[in-house]
C-alpha cells in the first residue's frame, strides 16, 4: 500500500501560512515529529527541532536548512524539567519567542497492567504526559508575551477509546486529551489556543516497533493496521497537515478540540 506523496520539497518563497513564526517541535527526529517540523519550515516557520536522538534531530534541522528554511536542533529529554527549560530558553535566544508548540514526543509499551513492569509505566507517563506539562510550562510565558499562539499535542485514537495490550499508552493519551481541554480553558484569555491530534495507525518507527513488541510479523501487522474505510495506513505527512491547520490562522477559533486522523477507523465506534 502506497502513501500519498509528501508536500513539494523546498520552502515557500513567501506567503507561507507560518511566515515569521517560531515553532518548537518535540520528538522531531523521526516519524510524525519530523514530518511536522519539515512542513512547518516549508510554510515559513523557524523551527526548533527537539529530541533526545542527536543524530536524527540534527539531520532534520540540516534538511530544513538545505531546503532554505531556518532551524536549530536542541537535544533534550523532555521528561526532564531542566532539559525543557533549557531547550525553550535556547530557542528564545536563537530564534525568538515561540508562537507554536507541537508536543509530539511519545513512546508505547504494549502490555496489560499485569504484564507491564512498573518502570515501563513510569517512563510512558513521563514521556507521554509529564513532558507535555513541562514543555507547556516552559513555553507559555514567552508565547503569551508574543501575543498568543497555538499549542498542539499528539494524542491518539487510543486516547479516546481503548486498545488491547496498551494500558499505559491508552491511559497516557487519555490524559493528554483532557489536559488539552483544561489548558484551552486556562490559557484562552492569553490568546493561546490548545488542541490535540488523535492519529490512528501511522507508518512510523514506533508503529513498526509495536510489531516487534507483540512478536507479530511486521508485514502482517501493517496490513492489519490498514483495516479502515480508506484502506491504508496513515502517513506522517497526513498528521503533519492536520498539525499545520491547528498551528495556522485557518483554525483561529478552534481550541480545546481533539482532531481525529485515522482514515475513518473510529467512525463506527
């Protein structure tokens, strides 16, 4: 099954929907995060690529530069308050006050609560939930100072419905969905919109890693992941385009919502 082609390569010469804005994208070294960072840059944003993966994150920042955009890489463990504060502070110093924050960093451990080690529960919650709190806490004062902006969180369809052998992941993404609503209420008066994305199965290293965790053949696992009305697995670019909508003025009256991108899989749920 082939995916739609990605956006045309290269930064827009002008008139990009994010021209003049600074965006921070976490988990940006691969998968959905890298697709978001690249698309934001092509639409005119200066992008801080934040990830623990130095090699992958540096490669994304360099690709943005080759395409005519502006980017920096900030190595950070987003479950660490010190790392988040440093990454945001460095972004402000090098690029300016952020107007967009895309919290995309995430992990999954496929297990029931009986089989899941406590350390895996703690790490899942730290990366998937605590990191969102820490990055938002570090970013919101500067975003408010800049006149407002957009905070986007990558949740999951498993944040709005359950899934098998994914207890910690479902719990963490459900937390992100409700944190989105609470923050939209709290920070709307600062002209900060807060929304989340709920992707279905998307062809990323994390999805392929799930097959290994479950001991399933990767080709069969991906074929089963395509069992939705549109008949294909999502592409990272599908989610990136939704993130661009939430980052841009096209969604200027959208806040506190969860945007599902799943090929119609949950439509009958």
